[in-house]
C-alpha cells in the first residue's frame, strides 16, 4: 500500500471501531468501556484529553465532544503511526502492543489482532477521500506526508529515519542521501532501503546497523531498549552531577544523545559516563554528584593552602576528574605547586603534603588571641598571616606578635586595655606609688 495516507487509515479504523458514530459506547470490560467514534477506553480519556485537547474531560464530556475525540485520536494514533507504521499503529490501538500485529490469538469479544489489523489495512486501500472527520493532519508512515501535513524540521526527520543530525552531517554521502529523502518526501522504509545500498552503511559498526534495522523491523523492541538505556544512563547522569535528565518524564537532548551513543555507537557505560562528565555545569555556585564531591574537595585543598581560583576553574577541573581526563590527586598536586611557589619558606613541607594552614597555625592562633577573634574567622588570607607566611624567611613569633599589636584593631581589644593598665601599674610602682 505504497500510497496509503493517514486519512485513509483513520477513516478505515473509524469504520472498524464504530461505523463513524461519535456517540458509540462499548460494552463493559473489566470495569471500563470504550467511548466515541474511535472507541477510546474511559480510563485513558482524562489524560489524553488533557494532553491533546488542552482540557481534562470526563468520559461523558468526551462522548459529547466530537472535536475532543478528533484531537485525541489524531494525537495518539498519529504518534503510533510515526513510531510503528500503519500495521503497528492499528495493533497498538486495538491491543496496546504494536508488535502483535500478526498475532492470531483470539481476543475477548472481538477478532484476533491480525484479523483486526488486516481488516483496517484492507479497507483503507478502498478509501476515496472524505469521511474521516476532524481538522488536524499528520504524516503518513509509508506513503510520504499528506499534502496538508506540517513540515518536520531536519532533526525530527533524522530521528524518523533512525539517525541523528550529527551523524548525518558527519558523512557527505549520508548527508546527500538524507537531502534526497527530504526533498522527495521518502518514507523511512524507502530511506532505509537506499541506506543499505550505500558505501557508508557497509563500513559502519554492527551496533549502528543493528540499531537502525531494529527501529524499522521491531519498533516495540527498539523502544524498550531505548527506555531501558534511558533509565540507566539517567542514573549515571545523576551520579556524575548533571541531575536528572528526565524533566517531566521526557528525556533531555543530552540524555537522548547519550542513549544513542550507547545503543547505536556501542559506547560502554564507562565511556558514556566520561562523556557525561564533560557536560557537568554549575548549579548556582555548586555542583552535584561525583562532580560536586570533586568540586568541594578542590575548594577545601585550595583554601587550606592559601590559593584562590574562579568558580569556572573549579568547575572545569571537576569535569576533568569525573570524565577521566584527570584525577583528584593530579589537580591537588597542581594546587600544592602553586602554594609552594607562593609560600617559598615552606616549599618542601608543602610539596611533601603538608597544608599551609597547618604550618601557619602559630600565627593563626596569635591573631585570634591578640585581636580577640574566633579562630574560625582567621585564615591564610588575613593580612598579618599572609605577610608572615610569604616572607622569604620564617618570621619569629615574638616579632609577629609585635606586628599584630601595631594593628589599630588591637587597641580596641580587652588585651590592649589590660596590657596598657599593666604597664601603667609597673611605672607607678617604679615611682613608689601603690594602689
């Protein structure tokens, strides 16, 4: 049925389900029944009308609304056609499983799935136009788009043909073939047939050929494989610090590409993980997952060694760590080398693994004590500590204490007042005055 259109298919299915009657109601089966011209099960009505009609309807409201019925069937059935082709779509509509279109197993209260599908396909071939009802249009799966169907962009067409835009653009031969398919409104099946005869196809890995072939010969399995890979790789995305890539249950472009890399290009989980690691970014001033752990550790090492970097520097180094391009110890060594170059008097100790903060602890405690500040508020960036630690030689503690007492802040402390009172007391005692 090379010239079969969606309108012919929809009309035939309508005749099969209700004879075209918008008020048709099915018999009760397991506590539910079908409603309307296309016999949609009541349990599906609320969610399908919300998605395709823009308003959540009850089964009775749906039964009294032909426009809603048309919108739902074109949305749901149109999606089935794009995914499974006409036979698979008819099977999915009747049984819920696109891959059972050749099943001869009897169905409760109706024909077998194969009989149903064969009947719809046979009747569709007799369609002469008109009578399908509704206003929306969609794209046929084997005969090219209807004349009023909306145009798909290059990315959507590429996905329909089982490829990615990036892959198509990577090969001049493939890009030319794709251009011919688009301009000629080829069906995915025709495109695949031409693809199999190309030099490009013959030189591709088995994983890619299998991926493309499965999409057209067993779409149900192809979809299950993608769903399983999507769930697994989404967990990996969370681990490396990307967060969930399933916004509202819909995979992001990044996750879609990861799934494609895994199934079509044969990438191992570790390779996908490394690649996802290069995509990790900042969330405000934080990172998540393994990238977040690396990010925080690098911040800690840098702070403990008196070095500062931009947020983008930490982000890029964390990406390198989780993507396997570098290691945590390699980046930490880089930080220590910079610290050794800054605090030259302590170079050997720093390169041996000691933190500058530990080496500076006598100075840190002195500042906290003399200026009466919490020890947690005094660090290597304090002007007195920084001056002492970056000096060419080690600054004696007595000299450091004198430097701190020259700070105007010291004169405002209880230490200063007690010290000055003690000096005055000593002077008065020297002159024989007591009190």
